[in-house]
C-alpha cells in the first residue's frame, strides 16, 4: 500500500480531510505519519485520535531541522509528502530527494499572492485589499522556492463585497478540504 506523510503547523483541518478520505477508501493509501513544527499544533490531536504516528521537529535551527526531517522521512518511506498548512520552508536537500513527490495546498490562486509571508490571514487580507473579484486555492508541487512549483489544480472562490478576511478564509478553506484529497487521490491511485 502506498504511504503518505503529512506536514502541518496548525489545527490540522486539511489533515483531517486527508484522514477522512483515507478512512473512507477514497484515497487508497495509508498515512505513515505526521510531522509538526509546533508542539501545540492541533493536528497532533487529530493524529493521535486516529492512531497515526506523529513527530515534533522544531524548525528553529534549519540544519538540524533538515537532518531530523530527512531521517524521519527515510523511516516512513513516503510515496507522497503533503504540506497541509505547514509554515516552514522545506529544506532544499529534501525537495531534491523527493522531487515530484511533495505537494502543498495554498489559500490563493497562484501565482498571485504566493511567496514568503503569504499564508493564512495575510493572503485573504491582501486579496480583499486588491479588490479582486475571485480568489481560491491551489495545490502545487513543491520546489526550492516558496509557492513556485508546478500547479496541479486550482479551485476558484468568489469574493463577496461584504467579505472580511475571516469569512473569505472560511469559504476558501471549505474548498481546500475538497481539492487537496481530490489531488492526492489523483496522484496516489494511479
């Protein structure tokens, strides 16, 4: 059976959408493990409640983070690595070693509003400030630059005149929860 490894920094709602799709059989794979860079990440509770191994790897020291992440990935031997709200840059050696096997979900229609510092609320506030009529989410392959890898799929979301960053974020996240598992299924079930 193919193996997935998920990296997350926050509550883990995208991680939960992957868990649900694996448990329902929609994605024919197992989740070998979860890596978090914050001890308080809610994704850990989700992993533990589904008996998924999880590891905390602090990212304060980039060299140590790269070594520990490389070691953990070797142990779990993933067919696909999914960044689901992971807020740290993946070390170049990992990107090269797992080229074409790392994907990320981003809360905007790349190439707009991507790059260092564009995550979560920052993205949605920028979209609203720009006056764009639509936004959305993107799943893309990860390369050595932030949000720069080849786009796999996108889902558009209309921006309403009365939107706040919070209301827009909720609608985009709802689409992320559909798009990410669909892309994983497409990549893993081949």
